[in-house]
C-alpha cells in the first residue's frame, strides 16, 4: 500500500465567539492518492489498484482541550470492476 497526500492550509483562525469554550482552529484542504492491493498469492502488477480523492477538514476546539475534526471527503477508485466513487462525512476526535 502506498498512500500520498498533500495538505493545504486554507484558514488558520484560532477564533471563537465571546467566552463560549468552543472555537474554530482552522480549515485545511487535502488531496490524496492510494495505490495497492491485499493479496495472498504472488504479487502481480496488474492486480494493483489506485484511487484519488480530496478532503476538506474543519478543526474545532470544544471545551478546554478537546479537538474535534469535521471531515468532508470524496474519493474515486480506478479499478474497472470494483472501483467506486464515494462521498462521506466523518467526525474525528483525538484521544
């Protein structure tokens, strides 16, 4: 598996509303590409599959220390038989 990505900062805000303990840290745009395959037999170049996509990430700070990321992502798979397009929304939190 080979994963490449490039992150582009759009906004570095670090801003909130008054004394509310929640604010926007920043917004980031990310483009990515994946190449690989899971196999159990010999590796053949024709079995490798690829995909490309893009994400928009909104980093929020909630409370007094918890960061939450809201991610909107689109990806396109290039495999003619099993390649799919998908759009997803993900809420991530650090631990």
